[in-house]
């Protein structure tokens, strides 16, 4: 009798736990979606749709094909989204919509080579409002593939390049949890790499993204599978992989200059607030070799420089940092505090993921600030080395990572690039022709037969 009674109560306890776990799971799942912006009201994008028509932009200054000069008094004819002609003497067709370009400057639409749309479709309009006509999503989902198709069929939004979700190596339980909460993909053994890559390829993702916690064995298994399926690999340098391994891999694009700062930090043995000058000297010494290998292996690097420069401010002066960005335009689900936001992607002072407790002694706080200012400086040093060696550099912002506001962040990034030593024309190239050429698409410059992804400016962007 006692055994039957124990079994009876055990059964009831198990049922009670299951009953309690269901609402907890539903609540947690809701919070996850909310954190990525899924519950914000979606704007009716159809009211912004504009039919393609014949357009003539007259008397306008046009950015030259090489991006180094403005060509005065041109007329640009656009038909069905393509540039038909550029001339100083052509008369516009009688049925063309005339746009007066007198005193204005025509440039290619900007391309942000590293963004995160998460579950925030309103951002598509925000990019266009900022002159960003193409974005490259580097943690893609089925939603993003659907948005890409809709845009190709007339929905208002920037052109989309969609890489796969981030691939890590974790145990099955942690891998499942991260795929649910952080939108990652897990490989728990090298044998599973081909299945994962084949799934991304068959779903028509534009590339496969490798991430920081991918094991060396899994990294090379992904390489092999991607080569077999002819799909490019991009992303991070896994912490398990050395730079020599990267030069011998299929990885052709790095998602941040920062990846090399991290790799060099590992080589250096880990810098801290007391040896920052020595670390910067080490980066200066190694930067030329890194850039030479990038050039030799035809690898491109995305910048995300402004974000790196923001870390010290986010940690020590977040109120000022937030006041300097267009916070009102960010999906509130992404920025506002939720029960799990501060663990993953918080923006605001009480939830910002980079924040540091200010009850530390002053020497600790100053040391931390010095550490992160050094981190930014190391990125700048490597950027200069890459420019000197002719490495393909692509402007990207990591938009929707705190505190990079979609669309607006591209203008912040271009300012950071010029402040780091690029000329305005060099910086503009990283956000126009360079990424377009890298993707082998007919955008990124103003030339006959190219996509008419264009932005009309009031001031000359080649002059600071």
C-alpha cells in the first residue's frame, strides 16, 4: 500500500511540475521574442510603396564611377529602377518625372555590411530613410529570407543579403537553449557540419556565418562542407583557431576588425590596463603581417569601428552615449528592460550589457576605461595597416547591437572611419562600390546599367 501511495503522489508531483512548466515556458518564450523586437506594432509599409517610373534628375553633381570626384551639371535618366544614361547634353524624355538637382549631389545608396534586423521589420524603412539601400544581415532567419523575397517583389526596404545564423559548438542541451534564446545554430560534432551547411544552402542563405565558440574541428568541417556546396563562409575567428589556420581556411570575410584584435590579444598573452602601451606596440608590429595575409588570401574585413569606440562610453558614461544616438527610432522591445534583456542585449542604463558597476575604486574604473580605449585604438591601428596594404574594407555597423541605431549608425561609422584617417572618398567607397564589387552586384556606383539605388544630398560628401 505504501508503495502504491508513493507512486500516486510521485505521479501527481510530476503532473504538477509539467502543468507549472508550461506557463513558465510560454512566458519565457514571449520575453525572448519581445527582447528581439517581435511585439512592437509593425508599420503598414504598403503606404510607402512607390511605383517605378521614368525619372530624370537634371543639373545635378554626380559622384564619379571611381568615387573620387563630383561631376557637375549632369542629367541622370532612370527607368524601371535602372540607370539608363548619364550625360551633360541629353534632353529628358517628355514623359519623365523631372527632379531638379541644381546645387545637389548624387551618390550611390549606402550599403551597411553588418546589421542585425532581429525581429524588427520596421527597421527596413529606417534604413531607407537614412540613405541605406542595402544591408547585409549577419545572423539570418526564415523571417529575413521572407523579407528579402518581399523586397525583391516590390516591398519598400533595402536590398537584403542574408547570411545564416551564427554557428557555434556546444553540447546538445546548451546548443538547444542558445538556438532558442540567442538565435544561434549548434554543431555538436564535426559529422553534423555538412547537414547544417546543406540546410542553409538549400534555404538559399547568401553565406554561412561561423562564430566565436566553434571548435577547431567543427570550423574545418564547416569549411569542407561549404566548399563542397559552393556557399561562402564569413564571420568571426573562433577562439579555438589561430591566425595561421585562418589563412589556410575558406573563410573569406571577417565580420569585424575586432576579430584580429582578439586574435592578437591571445597571441600577446592577454593585455590589461597596466600593459596597454606594450599591447598597442605589438598590434602595430603584427598589423602589417595581418594585412599582408588578408590581401594575399583575398579576404575582406568589415569595420564596425564606431561600435568599438563606444564601449568605453557605454561602460562609463552610458547616459551621454545614449544622448548622442537616435534612441527614439530603435524598436522599444530591443532597448527597454525586460527580465532577460540585461543578460543578452540590453541598451538602457539599468540593463546595458556593457555597463560596469561604479562602486569600484577609482583606479579600477580608470583602468577599465584605459583598457577599452586601447581596444578601440588597436582597431584603428589595424584599419590603417589594411588600408596601406589595399585590403578590401567594408563599412559595417553591427546595427541593433547596443547602441548602434539602424540606419543612423552608418553615418556614425563613416565619421569614425574619417576620424581614423580615411579620406571622405575612401570612407564612402567602403559603403558603396567596395561592398557592391565584393558581392558582384551592379550597385554601389553611378553608371549606366546599374541599379538606381541613389541618394540625393544637399552637401558634397567628399568635403569634411
